[in-house]
C-alpha cells in the first residue's frame, strides 16, 4: 500500500475549512414554510465555511496537491416542486483520493430546527463506481440529522482544527442519524386539492398545537425519553407537512421500555396537568395532558411482540380495552414545526395500519374505537383494577 504524508492530509483538512472538517455550516436566507405548503419564509443567518465560490475553487487547489476529487451536489429537498427554485443545487459531499487513501468531506447544513443535516450521496450515471469503495463510507448511505455540536479548537501536528467538544456524543449519533424529508411536493398537491383551513379557529389551534409539541419535546428530551410523532400528528406530517387543523390534539408514541416513573411529574412541572391515565406499565398504558386553549397531548406507549407492535386504548365508562396493531418499525429523524423529531422510518406502513389505504383523504369524523383498521377488542379491565387503570382528572 502506498504511503501518504500525514502533513499532506492535515494540510488538505486545513484547506477544507477553518471549522471541524465534517462541519461546513450553511444557512439559507430562505427555507420552506410548511404551514402553507408552498411559500417561503425569511430567516436570517450567518455562514461558516464554503460559499459557492470557495466550493468551486477548492478542487483545483486539491488536485494541484495530487488529489483526485469527486463532488456531488443536489437541489435542496425543501424546495422540491417549486419550479423557480427547485433547480438550485447545494454542495453535499466531496471525496478526494490519493493512491489507496481517501478523504470524505461531508457538508453539513444548518436548519431552522437548530440541528445539522447532510444529504444522501447519490451516485449519478457519470460517476465511476470504482472511484472508492462507496459502501464502506460511514456517511451518505442516507440523509442524516445531528444535534448542533459545540466545537473546540485542538492542535494536531501543529495544525489547528475544530472538533466537537463531545466527540463521543457525535459518534453515538451516527448509527441513529437517518433522516426522512417531509414530502413537500406531495403536500403542495394536497393543498391544491383540499384547500387549507385558514379560519381563526384553525390557525389558533395549529399555533397552540405547535407550542404544545415543542414543550412536550423539551420535557421528554430533558428526561432522555425517545418519542415519535404518532396517530394524527404523524399523518399530518406525512400527508401535508403540517398539523391537521381539525385534529384537536397532539399525539406522541413512546416505547414502553423507555417509560420513566417521573414522566407525569415532569409534565406537571412544565405546566401540563394530567388529564387522564389509562392502563398500567405492564399493559395498555396511555397518558393525556391538558395544554392551553383546550389542546390535549396524548402519549401512547407501544409494546413489542415477536411479529408486531401495539398500543392500547381504554374506554373509561365501560372498562373495555382495545389494541392497535402495527407492523414493526424503527425510528428516523425528520423536521416538523421547526424541530428535529422522530417518526417511524417505515412511515407509510405505519400510517396505512392506522388509517387504511384512504389515508390521503381528509376525514373529520373519527371514532377511535372503530374507525382505525388496526383496532381490535382486547378484553375488559377487572372492576377491582379500575381505580388503578382508569384515572380521570
């Protein structure tokens, strides 16, 4: 194997950026507004790293140093379907090799949810598939999302570079970083067919629901509890990239193994009183908290079986139990109401299980006991347990 000078590698790192070599932060002055599914809202920001001129000028310098370089660019996925802007391309990846050594530069873009996003490394038709062993690269198999790190300056062989202050956290994020973009183009089509509800009542609910979701996320993140958008909230994200104005609540899912006994107290201290508690940790647990403007936060706990996952439901007046079956799923990141949040990676299977093949059509009349195609009876709570499993406040 040919040897390559460490100083040459470090020199290229320094050339790449004055920031941590994987973190080229790129703020856009415009980003997609999910509320109307078509417009753009302005967001002020700064840039750290390359601008377009530096991105183009970097390659001749690297090649003059003896490197062969491959770069990939793509349109910003948030502009998908906007004819006047969808052709605008942004830098995503650069791979430079020298003999049998390669450097993979991943361009991280700062997003409005105060997180970093990188794109998919797509091999277009003209790209040499043997340029490097692409399957062995750690980044680029899919888009990814990361917490914005605090950086610190270190010196390596006399060269100053920036790295995450908590390298372990960044490394732990990598295998769980897969990101799913909202389907902005389909959302615009949806709003062309079904006009958005711009009444004062609908806009007030969406504003309150957004604030409630952000408060819930802050509370759960502080507890270290994983959660994801579930039920109608997940449907709104996937179908129309926004909160469904007639849903009247915010729905979250949590794996039962992530339950913590202080979750109720944490929400109460955040200003969200408990509205009801159904079930118990061992079976069909469900929590509901009261937000402002009569907007409710429902948290469904999911249980795993060998072939499926499920969450439970309880009818307070009869003690009847219900079970909602879902195909097994994993969690991916997405952006929703200016936040980085989890959704099921297998989103369409998750939504079809809960809403059937007609999920694209808005339905305002919904009975949680009979409308979902994945619901089934699950017995009745013994009266002796009602004080424990049916608590109303």
